[in-house]
């Protein structure tokens, strides 16, 4: 709004914070602690924080566009919006997982029922089948 520059120590802090965030996200993806699809928003946040240091006039322009009084208000609004989008993404994924779990539990129940019926049928067949090679009181192996 007034063409002011960000003080050098704040620039360094913002750049270091953004780069540390990028390194953490990349390491989490590398160690398979975070899926790539979830890392996209975090990488975007890290990159934007570093880019906005050099594009501070853009932050001032956005501040004027939305009618905020201070650039810090614009940055806080952007951060809040990013976290809101991240929360929405997580809610969608949780819903998908819940539907998948419900389907898997139903399939498991049907399979368990089929296994139980197969075991019962196998048990009935074993009881009705005479054991061969046994001798009876008459001495004839096939005569009771």
C-alpha cells in the first residue's frame, strides 16, 4: 500500500521458515509418512512463503483489493484459508475411508458366513461318511 519493503531480518526468517517447511514435507514423503497427494498443499504454502518475500508488492495489491488495513491481515487470511482448504481435503478423505471401511466390513461378514457354512457342510459330510478299513464284530470290514 505504501511501497514499504520487508525488513531484511524478516525476509531471512520467512525464507528459512519456508525452506524448512519444504524440507520437512519432502522428508515425510520420502519416508512414506505422508502421501504425495497430501503434500501438495504444504509444498505450495512453503513455495508461496518464499516467493512472497520478493513479491511483496503483490501482497500489498491483494491487501488493497480485499480492503484489509494491513498486509499482515492479508497474510493471516491467506494462512487461514489454506488451513481451511487442508481441513476440507482431510474431511473428504476421511469420508472416503469411512465408506471403504463399511464396504470391507460387509464383505468380511459375508465371507465369514460363507466359511462357517462350508465348515458346517464339511462337518456333516465327515459324520455321514463311514471310515474305511475298520473291522466290526463280525470280522468283515464292510459289515456292521
